[in-house]
């Protein structure tokens, strides 16, 4: 098992591997496998990239992200400009019905509300907005309201099958339980990235409204 110092070094190296961000702007602290990222970047997208890079490192149990988005003068936009750009991004996205979505922008922070039928639609809304110039943060409050009826037994079977098909998920150590369209994951995984992969796999199933991800990250012991 890696020490916190070894994890810190690995996360820093992973950040350096991301050419889109300046790793020197991001501080990395590790305590008992939990990584805290700090510092400042000039776009929300860079903040997301840094977080995802830390999640990929073997041994990381969780990521606490305290990075601040500080926009330079050339990137600064008014809230009205960000709101209009966000609406345009949703309008031209083929998988999003912008008529079901409402936006509010406060000092560069975009709050999204509304309803969608599928989780991929909710994720697509965030992805469409997070790359826009001037955005400092996003609160995605969109509610998933599926039109399909969910059979509890079929849900469990389909999730289990998806886990067994996955190259990154060890299905044998994951316990799946569900109440209608809410899924609860428990058991253990080998990495924080695997925990996130398992959750994403569940969200791909039609009709899922909420997930309680209780998977524990247990880093395997490596022997020389």
C-alpha cells in the first residue's frame, strides 16, 4: 500500500501529465489516502481536469477539491453573457431539450434546474456549459424524471451484467440492492476511479433516479 507521501508524488506526476493545465498552480495534500487539491486556475474546465486526474491515481480513496477559478481580464464575462452563451450551448445540443431547463448565473456560477428523462441528458447539460468562457462553477440541480417503469429484479440483473462486462470493475466484490429506481452500491473496490466507474455504469440504465454509492476503496497490497 502506498504511503501518503508516495500518493502525493503520484498525483503531482499525473497532473504534470495533463498538458492542458499548469500543475504548478495546483497544490496537492494527502492524508490517509484522501487527496485535497488547492490553488487556482483560469477556467472551470481546468478545475475538472485536475480533479479527474487525481481520481485516476491508484491508491486514492477520495478527492476533496478546493481549487478556485480566477479568470483573467481576457476571460471575464458578465453574468448575462454567460447565461446567453449557456442557453445557446443547450439550444444547439441535439440531445437536450432546452425548453425543460432553466438557468441562473450569479458571479460566474451557473445553477441549472429542470427535468430530463435520462441521466446522460443531465450530464450532457453540464458538459455543454462547463467549457464556456467565464464559468466559475456549476450546480447541476436537474431532476431525472423517467418515463419508463422500473422492475426491481430486472434492474439488479442488468447492473450486475454491466459490471461483469466491464474491464475496470471487479463485480464479485460489489453488492447491488435497489428499491424501485434507487440503487444502493456496497462492498469494496480497488480504486476511487473504479468506484466512479461503477456509479457511471448504473446511471446508464434507463429509469434510475438516484444512487447511494457506499463502495469502500480498499487498495490492494502489491508485493515485489
